[in-house]
């Protein structure tokens, strides 16, 4: 983020990040909107930064209104990505252990987001049912059957106006548990991220919004398209008629 010299950069209270050698890290960056509104005239290839204190794209249709669907990419919780290095907290594994892979890594496996720094407890965020997490994470609960339809966070937007058509914020809250050989109850427990609860916050536009978009955006578009094609048709007919009359006069 860049600021005028007279302004003070924004900071989230208590925000700290481990030392990071990557210049591409996005840790501590406040970027984007809160997710209620977006810019107008969105292109299919645009990235939509969203800041939420607690998100690939393709075309969809919501209640008959066409739009673009944005979702969290698989590399969102991948610490091998340079831009994610600031989200790796080496104190988590040194304090709680739990995972020994990837080898020689101080970060959690792909698919887990450490928020222990702000919660002061070993709380880990993931996609529901460890969707798109690494094998070591998913094998921890083999009965989980993650799927795109049930576990992906999605945001459906009408690109011309930036109106949110529908949204599904899906997250799973886990607690990182370690094995303590000297404590009887914890000496046989499997170390890892234990799921506590998964959340699905859903939103869909109301009928009034759908009606406004249909009447004020798409109906005028259809009218303009009809007028344009009608003008082309009339112009083409007039051109061929004039050419026919000219050729007819030349023959006579």
C-alpha cells in the first residue's frame, strides 16, 4: 500500500509477522473491500482483493442473472508460495509440534492457516473437511469427503455493476493438539489439527435486487442490442435495394 506523506499507514491492532525474506509477502497488507461492494465493470480475469478480519473464476447464473464466480485458489494456504511466507509462524510448531512434515520446514502443512498469534491459543483455520489440504492433513480424518460444492468459499458478482449476487464463506476451525509423553492422557493421542466446527455463512440477493438488475441493466442492454441489429438489417436492406435499382437502371 502507498500513502501520501501526510498520512499514517493503517495497521491492524497487535499485528505482527515473523521475519520474512520474500519481497512478495502479503502479510499485514490491508487491501480490498470488506466484501459488500466491488468496483464496476469487472473483467473475468480480474483479481478481487477482499479484507476480512476472520478469496479462479468462471461464469455462473444466479436467479437468472449472469455473473462471474470467484473462489479461493488452492495455493491460498500454501506456504511454499513466496507471497505467503509472512503467514508462517515458526513458534507454532516449536511450541505445539504436531507435524513433522514437510521435512526441515517450520511451517504448517499446506491447507492450514495459523491464527494462534492473534487468538493466543493453537487455533488453526482450514477449508471445511480439509478441502485442498496436503495429504498429511487430509489423512488425519480419512472419513472426511471434501468437495467443491460443499467446502469451497465462493463469491458470485455481476461484473458490470459489481453487485454481489451470492456468497458462501466456508471455514473450518481446528485446534492443534500435541502429544505429551509425560502426561498419561496425552501420551497416546495423535498429534495434529483436530476439527472443532465448520461454518457456512451464505448470502443470496433478494427479489428486489434481481428485479432492479433485470429492469435497469439487462432490459436496456437487450433493447439496445435489438435496435442495433434492426438498424443493421434496415441499412443492409436499403443498401441491397439501392444496388439493385442502380444495376437495373444500368441494364435499361
